[in-house]
C-alpha cells in the first residue's frame, strides 16, 4: 500500500526493490574519465537489452546516478566522500516489483549484461558490481538452484547407502529407490500441470522440500512394508503370501501415516504467506503419490522378482541370524523400558525439556539478504558499499506523509513540518552507535553532509531569502553598473527558483497533499535492529503530527517495511497453522486409537521433541557457529514437518502395540512392539534424517539450518521418543488403543 501511495503522488521515484551498481577505484579518487564512464553506463542501463522480455520491463523503473543530480560532487549522495582506500559512486535503479519476482530478476540480469559489455572499456583501475535487494533476490534464486542439485544428489546417495546397509542386497535397495523415483517423476509432473491448469505456484523452494520429503517419507513407507514381509518370510510363509500378508498388516498404518502427513501439511494452505501456502499442497500431493507407489508398484515388483530380491542372502537362513543379532540391542532396550517405565519416562522428559525451554523462547532472524555467502556478486557489492556508505544506502527507508484533508497544504507549512520531523528523527538511536545515518527531505534534499555553499543555496531557495544586496553603493552609478547588478540579482533569483522548484517536485506532491522523505540507516535493511528503528520512526512521526495538529497518515516503504509486514503476517500464520495442524493430527490419531489420553500424549511428545530440536539447533548455530540467530522460516517448516511426519513413527509403534495387545498383556505387547519395530523405525529415522539433512549441502543459511534441525528432529523422534518415551508411557498406563481401528 505504501508503494502504491508513493507512486500515486510521486510517479516512480521509489520502487518495491532496488538494484544498485557500485563502482570503485581503489587507492585514489574517481577521475574525470571514471565519471564519464559511469554516465555512459547509466545511459545504457536505461535502454532495452536482450535480457529483457519486452520494453514494458523498464516501465516505471527510475534511475539515479551521480550525473543525474546537478550539484557539486562533494555534496552528491551518489558519490562517496574521500576514504583512505579510495572513492566510489552508485547508480540506483528503483524497480516497481518485489525483489524475488521474475521481472526484478530480468532487470538485474539486464544490468549485469550491460555491465559485462561496458566494463572492459572502463578506465584502468575502475571496477563495478551489482547489489541491492533485487540483486540479492536473483542470487538467492541461483543459490537455491545450486542447492537443489546438490541436495538431490546427496539425497539419492544417502538413500542408496542406507538401504544397502540395511538389506545387504542390491535388488532390495533398488526396488524402494526405483518405486520412489517413479513417484517423484509423477509428482513433479502433476505439480507442473497444477501450475499450468490450476493456478498453483510451485517454485524451486517448494520443489526442493517436495523431493527431500518424498524420498524420505516414501522410503520409510517401503521399509515398513518390506520389513514386515521379511518377518513373514522368516516365519516360513511363501514369498507371494508373505508379501500379501505384509501389505495387509501394514496398510492401515501406512494409510494413517500418510493421512497425518497430508493433513498436517495441507494446513499450510491456510497461511497468507505465499511460500507456505504453495509448499503445503505440493508436498502433500507428492506424499500421496509416494504412498500409491508403495502399496501398488513396490509389492508388485517384489512379487515379480521373488526371493532373488534378497540375493545374496536368504530370508530363511542368513536373515534369521541377522534378525536375531539386530534384536539383541532392542530386546535390552525393551526390557529396561517395560521394567522401569516411570524412571525411563521421567529421565527422558527431563532431558528433552531442558533444550525445549530454550526452543520455545527464540528470537527469529529475518535478514534474507544475509543468507548468501561472499561468493555471490550481490554480497560482494554490499561489502563494497559498506566500505564507503552506511549499508542502508542500498535499501533506504521511504516515508510518505499524506494529508487527510482534501485541501492542499501551503508550502511554508510543509517546510516547517519537514524541519521539525528531521530534528525529531535525528534523535533516534537504538544502540551506542547512531541508528539513523542520514535524512533526505524537503529541508535537507541532499542529506546533511554537503558543502557550505550548497547548503546556503538551498537555505536561500527554500526560505525565500532575497539575494544579497550590495554592501555599499556609490551615489553615482553608470547605466552599465545598474544593468549588471540587476542581471546578477535576476540570475540569482532564477537559480533559487529553479532549485526550489526541483526540490519541491522531488519531496512534495504536485497537488501539495503529500510529502516524502528518505531515511538512510546504518543497519542492514532486514535485521531486527532496522525493524525496531523503523517502528520507532513511525511512532515519532505520529507523535510529531499530533503535536503539530497536522491531520495526516504515515506510510513507510522499502525492504525494512516489507520485512516488518512479513513478520506480522507469518507470525499470525504460525499460530493459525500450529493450532490447525495440532487439531487435525490429534483428531486423526484419536480416530485411529479411540483413546484421548494416549492420542494426546503422542501429539505432546512430538511437540516436545520439536521444541527440543529448536533449542539444540539454536545452541549449535549461535554458540558453535557464531550466527546471530535462526532463520524465521525454520519455525513453521520444522513444526509442520515434525508434527506431521513425526507422527509416522508414533503410528508405526502404536499399530504394532495394538496388534500385539490382542494376545498378550500391555507391557509384554509393548516389549514385543519395541523389539520388532525398533530396527525398522530406527532405519526409517536414519533415512529421513539423511534425506532431510541433505539440505545442509546447499549454499543458503536457511537450508543449512533447516536441514540440520529436521535431521536432528527425526533422530530425536526415532531414538528417544519412539523407543523410550512413548512405550514407557504405554507400559506405565496400560493404554494400547485396542478400541481403535489400528487394533484390527
């Protein structure tokens, strides 16, 4: 809304994002040849190139460069003041599109292509790079593409390696991989069709999460099926019958697991933030396709291949020994858990609660521009800018004060208001260092750091001071002297009038109903500190307008304001989605078990492991790796995936306990369930941790944090909650869900 208002009153002076070309000569000031090259570059950028899809791409785009301001260079805000390591200049391109849109990306590619053509002809020693929020957006997309390729390769390698270690048989490893790969191809095709025909907006980020979760969850489903089939083979059933019985005994658990996954992820559709809203359906569709492949394609292939699937081992001999060896550890764990369930439960809950307290009280980071490493041009350009200007120069805060009265405001009142607002904002400081570096407004059009002659010119032009009269005049003057004096006064008046007209055009709307100002912070645009400063600026402006009895509304635009809006929207999204996801997952689990207490504890245990995961992840990244905090997107993605996918292991265990409870007491049923599901759940957990952890090989801080957190969460679920916490609770309370559908 703020950008729309600014565009209405000031044309396209500002945009939704910026591309900034920073040009620097190391060790000395820029030369006349440098400025000529910069002027030529700015003129070329303003023209169409092959990188643009059409001339409309440049519609509404405005360009600011040193030569665009006819002021002394020492007062030009687009020219850096002399510094020990040289000087620099900026060309700012204001783009009327968000920094992560395709139009923004095309314009940045256009700027970089022009720069690549022009830079070889630059004077020797002059270098250039492109930064700004739009450049970060394009490089962010490139990092995501690179991360996607790395993640996919690591995911496939991890699945193959773990399956080979589990089965010790090449075909047994390839069948699940082939089935899930077929599901992946179908799922991605469906998503592309959804984008074309249903208006879905599945982008690269959604595709990355979709592939990782599809391979992780799909392999888990296959492991559950094939592990049960091997149990029946070991018991002596023929291969075809063993496969049929395995599918019969696991189908309800598989369906329930996929149901909780899908239902939980579909709650993301209730988000207002686009990435969340589009990721939920994409992943849910992929998981349903994976389930279909596991219950149709995989059993069919297993039956066709026959007992050779486990070559070179034999399920009747070698597998028996292997199963016995593997079950020893789980028998000991089961004995301890069922013998002392209260002690085990208490210790496990305490160990989980300690990091959970930290995880439930985190301050999230929103600085997307800091998500790239220094190998990307946008990050390199930002460092160059920061060496000569405050970092806020590449993403200024744009403020619009719009009168709510229908009549125009007198120029003198705008001038007085601007002067007092400048003074009030100058006092803002949220840290030992200054927070507001500069203000460009009606009364300080070029900012504060200008030469005295330029300052006097603006003061004279904006305060209507008359030109200086001669100090003393002789009584007798010739006609030529009089004419020369009149010409000097007229020229001075024309200059003053021109300066005044240009200044008002820049900062006051033509209908005199709105005034804008540009604030340069010394904090990165999307940081918590910048958002805090902008919030204080808004409060100061409102207070000042109230004190002036000036009826007006305040609108703030720029990357910082956008981030504040994102924070507001996504915070509301998280609480809404969390409530819906918890509710629907609890409902599904209760329908399966028909036991409110057991269902509630299963959901609570996963929620506790989520908070614990966040706490440990925070300690690792802030304490060991020295980052400022966790990316805000980790909170909601980790929550939905852990609450939905994490329930798979709950359901796998609960289903087996319920089935065993038909013929034995709860504690013994619990012991049998731990022994028989321990190997498969631990294998599932390792597979899921490996596939989700593959996100860590990406170039983006978000993927590193999210990959680590998801992998850790799956390991906590697999090796703490499922073998210790949940069975200890069942053994202690005797609740086995025998009235639910899983019992049959």
